[in-house]
C-alpha cells in the first residue's frame, strides 16, 4: 500500500480495522452496549445546552455552494486548475459577524488581508441568495481574461463595466473554501439611501483571491494543472479531492481484507465487510 494512503488513513485503520480489535468491536455485545450508553449520555448532555441558530439555512448554504461550483466549472476560457469549493464554518462565522453590523462596505478591516469577500443586498420581494451569486458571475460580460502572452510579467485587469471583482473572486481558482451568512437589516444605509428592511448577504472566501497582477485561473484543459494535493482527482472540470479518498479507501479495504480473511469464517467476514463499509461512508461524509 502506498505511503500516502498509509499516512493519512492510519487513524481510520487503527480505529476500525485492527485485526485484534475486530472481535471486540463486532461480537462483544456487553462492551458495545456500554459504548452506546456512553455516547447516548453525551448526546443528552449536549441536547440540554441551547443551540445557536445559524445565520443561514442548510438549503441556502447548499444552493450557494452548488451554484459556485457549477459556475466555476463552466468558465471560459476553460480553467486547468480550478478547485472544487467546500463550505467552511469558520468563514461562515466571520461572515455572520460582519452581516450583523449592517454596514454596506467590506470588512472588518483586520480580516480583509486574509480573506476574499463578496457582498449582496436587496429589499422588497423575496429573492433567493443565489440571485446575488449569479449577479456576481454575470460581471463576466464586462471582463477580459488575460491570456499568458498578455502577462509580462503582470497580467492586466480589463473591466469595461462598473465592477468585475465579484466575478474574479468567485472564479479565483485557489479560493477553495467559502462561508456565507444572511442578515435582515433595518434602516440600512446603502449608497446613501436608507432601506427600511434590507436582506444582507456576506460571503467570505479562503484562500483570498483578486491578487493584483494575476489572472483568476490558468487557461487550459480542465484539471490538467491541479495542485498535487488533489492526487489527480477531477470532478465536473474541477480539481477534486474526493477521488483520492475513494481510491485510498478502496486500496485500504483490499489490503486489510487480505490480512484478516484467513482469521474469519464466512459469517464473521460478511459482518466485518458491512461494518467497514458503514464506517467508511461515515468517515467520507465527515471530511468531504
């Protein structure tokens, strides 16, 4: 088995796959009952604590994330290093803090050197937050992508409209994490006008994009210039780490099956196999 797979999946192997642990984990009902009771007690303790309401619904969060990845995958000219974007709860928290200020400006000043940020606001009839995301992307009509031959050494920034930086941040190849928040602001000052009830969307990005003198992404065949950390994974024209996980789990499954198959009878092997697949699925859901 490769060194990379052994290194980053050691924890999973030790917890779920050590042959010496399997009999206890699968067949000792007394120990299993005690373990379940322990976690049930912990869950009850957590339920007694008040849970803070998130500043964005799970459906809006998923819709914003899905649209970002869809739009990033369809850029023209095509990108060779566009990374798949994932949700980041810390970025969501900082976006919530800024949305609660109801200030129609980028901020806070101390955080802006480390993150990218797009803002949207509307009033009146309901609009889904994805309408702002689409509006940011639609700035592409005023933006001219700088091809390599134009970058000597710095790439020009050519925008024929009022603003294009929402678009360039949205499609900045290395900005692979996003967190957003929505807040209803009363009597919000938007460009000198007071909006009685404004819906304010803040999206924070990391790593930060919109670096002066650089193109938002590399032009080329999709996924042909992905960072090595993606292990060659590609999904819908985006550099994707999930394929690396799938390969590693498959390799791990084969490796440990060979190690223990001689020690288990048919029924025990089937139980082990189902047990392993279940926890692989849970593990994948946690880190993807």
